[in-house]
C-alpha cells in the first residue's frame, strides 16, 4: 500500500500547531476554505441524519447545517474546540449533540453510528491517513457516506515541485502538502464495502477536491424455507 511508511507528522506537532492557529484560524482560512465547506455540507445533507464532523476545529461549519441534522464534532485540538463551543452557544445550536477532544485515528465512538462522516482538510493533517479512513468507515452506517474536502498533491509539473519544496515548512504548520491521490484509491481497493462515488475539483484553482465514498448497505436477509411464520 502506498504511503504508510515514513510518515513524519506526529500528534504532538499537530496539536501544538493547531493550538497556535486557534485564535486566528477563522480570519486566516475562513474565506479561503468557504467554498469547500459549503460543498461538503451540501454533499452531507443529501443523506442528512446524524452527521459526524471530524476535525471540526472552531466549529465554523456548524451553523450552516440544517437544524434537522444531528451533529457531533471531534477534534484533536482543545483550544480549537473551545472556539467551537463558544460558537454553539452563540448560535443556540441545539442540534449539536456533542463536541469532544478525540484522535481521528482512534475514534471513541461505536460502530455504524453515523449517516455521514465529514472531514474537511483533515486527511493531510493526520499521521496515518489510511488508519483514519478505516475509523471513518467503522463508525459509518451501511448506506452512509464519507465526505472529504482536501488538498490533493500534484502528480507532475511546477506545483509538484513547489509542494515538495514547501513540505518541511508545512509539517511544522500541521499538514503535508504533497499527498497523492493514489493513497485514497489504494485505500478503497483494499477496504471491503467501500466505493468511490465522486471526486470533484474545488476552488481555489482546483487545488482542493470534494471526495465522496459510500459504504455498501447490508444485504437483505432472506428467510429460509420452513422459517416463514405460519399464518394465524
């Protein structure tokens, strides 16, 4: 499988980086990432229901979901979650069931618990992306979807060269810029019951993608002859 070896992000570096980002995250990234956030919400609300947002950060997305959805948000960064809690209180978001400090690679949540798992700009900011995706699939109900918005590394050209050059700086800031698409396709191929539904380029300049994975529904159980209840 491509990519698991040689990972060079660790949870301590990530938590420290996002603690620094917390006071200014919305100001720096709010407008830049808005189109991707809105696209992820629209995709998630195709199914709706109980939605888990992993890497919820400051909770900037939470007010934009329809109140008919039930939301759970988790993040590794406690300072970011404090901002999210303030936002929930400010907007009276009574559809937010819980906000919790949690490691995306080891979600303390039951199997088959959510209709949709949303992760915006997360997969390139965890030490082991495939392990994280495995957790998303585990907590997702059959028939549900994983919705990602993320930067995908260029395969050729000047952007690929820039991403490789910028990678050491980006890691200190909490993410890896040269994440290849093949890591996601390899994960799908090895993961039973998961299929790729969509990959769509997103602004700015198509450097980000909206990606949807579906979890297959459980096959219907057929009654065996002789096990059909007799009519009264």
